[in-house]
C-alpha cells in the first residue's frame, strides 16, 4: 500500500510541478515562433516520471543486497530530454539530423544518475532519376539495461559509425542495391573491454516493386566482427573474431491504410577464426501483420526467429523465438490507446568439448506486456501514460526476475 501511495504522489508531483514548464513553452508557441521555424528546425523537450519495481532486475531482495548492499528493489526515476530535428530538402535531395540529450535522475539510487547522447544524420541523394545514395552517420552513448549484467556499476555502451548504400533503378520496377557500414562498440568499464569490437557490414540485394502497394526484396549481408582483445571462454583466452553471412527474402504488402503484411525468411551462419567447432547456423524469419477492423481499431500479430552470438560459459549462441499480439484503438484524433504482449523462448547453445567444461544449457522464458494511453490536448503537446510488466524465468536461478512499472510523460514538439 505504501508503494502504491508513493507512485501516485510522484505522478502528482510531475503534473503539479513540472507541467508549468511546458506551459511556458506554449506561450512561446503563441508568439508563432514554431511557425517561423517551419519544417526545417524542430526542437523538442520532454519530462518523464517512472516508477520501477525492480531497478536492478534481480530475483529478490537478498540477491540485490549481495550486489549493491541495499535491499530496496524499487525506485522513482525522472527523465528529462531535449533535442532538435533538422530537416532540409532541395528538389529530391534530403538531409535529416537528430540531436538528443537525456538526463536520468534516480530518487533513491542517486549514484545511478546518468545522461545519454544521441546524434544521427542521414543524407538522401538522387541523380538522373536512376541513381540514388543514402549516407548515414551516428553516435550514441546509452546506459546498458540492468537485465544484461548483474552489477551495481553504471555501464555505458558507446556506438559510433556510419555507412553508405547505393541504388540503381532498372526497368520494370527492379532496383539493385549495394552498401557498406562500419560500427564501433565500446563500454565504460574495464571488465567489458573483452566485448569491445568493430563490425564491418557489406550488403547487396535486389528489390522488385510488384505494385504501388507491394514489394519483394532479396538481401545478402556479410558482417566481419573483430574484437579488440582475446576473450576468456572456459578459462581459455580465445580469438573471438568471426564472419557471418545472412541471406533473406522479404515481402511487404499494404492492403489498406490500416492493414499491412510483412514477411521475411532466410538463413544465417557464423564462422569463427579460431576453433571452427564453435561455428553455428540456422534459419531466421519474421512475420508481422496488422489488420484494421475499423478506422479506429487495429489488431497486430507478429512472430520472429533470430540467432545471436553469446558468451555464456561454454555456450556460444542463442536461438530466440518470439510471438506477439496487440491492438490499438484511436478513440478520437487526439486520443489513442494500445495494448501489446509478447513471449520469447531464448535457448542457449554450445559445445562443452570446446572449452573443457560441462555446464547445463541455459534456457530463458521472457514475457512482456504493456498498455498505454496517448493524448494530444492541443497542437504539439503530447501526454502519455504507460503500464509495463516483464518477467524472465531462467533455469539459471540468478537470471530470474520480475518487474513492473508506471510511466507518465509530457512532451512538446515545436
């Protein structure tokens, strides 16, 4: 009962104390400042109040105390965000740039206070009707989710890179595409130096526009993964560099404004530079459906199968199979409600002969649920309320946890 009371007190504080800041922005809007900026420069600001019942994603209070020396599972979090979208278009040439800064404040675990950075730029060029180029560059610094690592340390993941994709339009609706992309991943704590890496991705494919509302693509990608240091697996220092190949076919069709179908199927394999016994391969695929029952009510369903590289004892990769269902309801032009749930089976795979260990294969069952309401009372002002629930059951007991949260956010987009 005390926790529930604290939740509502903090939500009330958000409305009473922080809402006036956004009202001030509305006064700026009344000066027509937003209209002067037009479509090229779009600043935004938001404040979000979060109640999280299990901040560190642990099984129970005893587990938490062994990690952080404190047994309070829940906390209240305030997230302040500000940024700008820049859009510039001349004829068929277009540039987009997003700059964003997040400030995250914890009420109890204030040593977790942090900030996040996002910068993402895109340049789309069109030459002589047939040639196209898409150039992208990005930089992000984000906190790693607590469910990934059992630690009281703040872990920042920094990603930076960019790439280019070239296209050539052929007769009869065919387009040939080829591209290159590089990504660098770094972590803020020395313990994760072994996970720092560079990824180079070469892509190619052909797409065919069947009709104005349907498209078919064949896609190939080769990614070369280079780790900065050797990795400790089963007590041995191993060269973890590898190369992966992915081929898949994708079909998209828009049946009506609210009814869409997206299907993909393919195959992925990964080969390692050292110990080819660690190589893995398998089928991958994804299916997404949305069906507009009425202009207001839309149902959604999805399924996906992925393969991920992992480093967990002697287990080298995981098979992730997900099913999801949801619905959205647009009550008015200003009010929208939604509900969504998913379940994932995550099965770790490996070969104990590689490292000389004989550990049990890890299996996780992950359930997620969320429902929310979005409201735009006036132009450019958005208010949303969200409830979320997540649960992970693992046969490795320390990775089992349950958490739920309530979030209230207010944002203003010029």
